[in-house]
C-alpha cells in the first residue's frame, strides 16, 4: 500500500500548525520544502536540529527534501548550485529522508531548453553519481517550462540515465499546465515504468492559477492510480494541493482546504482498493 505525505508548508509556516493539520487528516510524513519562512535549503544547522526534534516529538517523519535544485536557469552558476545540492543531500541524511526532489533546468533567456539536452543529462548524471553510495534517491519532477516539461523529454532523461537512484516524480497537473492533452495516454502510459513518486495536485486546462481537488481536474489521477495499484505501487503519494493559491515555487492551501484535498485523495485510494 502507498503512504500519504504532504507539502506541509502549504498549510502554514509554523511547524506545529503544519503537524496539527496533518495529524487531523491521518498523515505522518512531510515533504520538507519550507518552514519558519525559509526554504529548506536555507535552514541553519540549529534550525534543522530543532525542526527534527519537533517532528520526532510528535511522531512525524520527513519523506522527501523537496528542494528547488535544478529549478534555475542552466546558465546560472552551476558549481554554486551543485554545492546547494550537496546541502540537500546532507539534510536528507540528517532527517532520514529517503528522497530528494530535483528539477531539469530552465533555458537561458530567449533560448530553447531543448538545445541543452546534453548539459541537462550531464548535470543529472553528476548528481546521480554523487548519491550512488548514499541512502538517498533523487525524484525528478516534470515541472512546467523546464527541460522535462513534456513527456517525450522525461522519457529521454530517464532512458539516458538508467539508474535506480533516479526516478520520476509524476505530477499530472504540471502536464495539464503545459497543455499536454490526454495526460493518461500521452504522459502516464509511456512514463509509467520510470515513476517512483507521485505529486498529487490537479488542474483544469486553461485555469493555471486555480487548482482543484484530485480527480476533479484534467490530470486523470484516478485512472493513473488505478494502474499504479495494479502495479503494486507502495511508495509515497505526496499531496501538493495548491487549492488556495498556486505560485512559482510553492502554494497555499490552509487547514480547511487541506482537508478537502486529503479527503479527495483518500476517496480515490479507496476506489482503487488502497488502504492508506
């Protein structure tokens, strides 16, 4: 059976308020993207230690360091960015998180990111090599307007880097935002073999600023999770609802709307035969 987790910073920046809402919805795993008004990579060692204690005291665990690694222009300072990646790995090991979320780079201004496929592969390969002997798996999200925004490019990356240290974080809403039609047929079916993580948010075509509960948009989430159940998927389903507001690197949902999002996902899980 899969496990529910959540981007708790959509609820609040206060860790205790995050845990209150998650606990009320029966979720004990956190996609650690932000807290205390900071992105996860900006935590000091002291802040990280205090946060880990708060989580542990209430029985919570971190499923993934939801970093912004790779969500930058490919002509930015890569060595500096790779140092930030190393920090993400340190945090994953510190929080006993088995996963780190990464991305596949924006193009330089005025250029087509497809022209940089070789550089994208080289950078991802370096990251995969760095964690080869560490208890960490990289989850590559299909994010809008990056190299891996379209299904054929996602397939290219995963086939070019065939490692069990790199899996796809499948986000159906981001394909909808890129106006990829029939997400089930054009995205899920060809990418199914690479998927090792799910980000659960849903959108309707033409409404990029207004997310809807899972199953109420055009992301074909029930159909995909039905397949995943048939495949024996037992990884994480990470709620990233964006029901209040969708923003570039985060979202807002709040405790009340978070319950709406959690209930919608739980109903889909029940429909496909999962007890989560």
